[in-house]
């Protein structure tokens, strides 16, 4: 699966990946080594994650995430 990350908010990206994997927040959190609360915060946009976290989950779920400049 490929999607353009710059077309979504940071919270939407995590939610989109989680929903695509068909996992609950609790199960997704367990798979990526975070708490359910952290995933909730990422999805709501109240907490930011770093690019390394995004790269790690992309690798874990075999995703290609494209980040490009807006034109």
C-alpha cells in the first residue's frame, strides 16, 4: 500500500494505518510497542510522534509512505 503522507494530518496518518491493518487501538499499540493512550493521543493530534516511529510502523506493516513537498 502507498499513500502520500503530506495529504493527511499526522493524527490521520496513524489512524489510517491502524484502520488499514484492521486493528483496535489497543492491539495496534501492542504491535508497535506503545500504550493505547499514546495511540489515542497520536490519532487525536494531542501528541506528536517522530519520523522514526512512522518509518518503523511502515516497515512493520510493509507500507510505502511518500512525503513530498507541496507545489
